[in-house]
C-alpha cells in the first residue's frame, strides 16, 4: 500500500469491497490511480468501479502484474464535494 497501510481480503473470493470518497476542492478532471502489490496469488480480474460525473466506469485489473507503483486507471470528470 501507500503510506504504510493496505487492505487485503484474505482470499474472500471476490466478496470484499472498499470505497474511497475523495474530498475534492473543485469540480474538474482528475487522474485516478490504484496501487497494489503484484503476486501470483492475486486475482487477475479485479473490477474497480469509478463513479464520476458522467456515470460509472469499470476498469478490470490483473493484480499479478504491474505492482509496486501507481497505475493510471484513467482521467474522469468529478463534481466537488459540498
């Protein structure tokens, strides 16, 4: 993880989820990144839903590769928190 903490579902078989709600100071386009540790025991089909101003985009990630770095999921428009 980043900052010394991370979440792990301990092999729950896809029944776990986490929600991150950023406190955005202004409406606009923001790059969305994810970070994971790659390992052969990780899932190859992790769905990441990005709820943005235009709807929901789902990006499916293979967490057996590209780990140990910030990975760009895309750039999306968001409305500032009020």
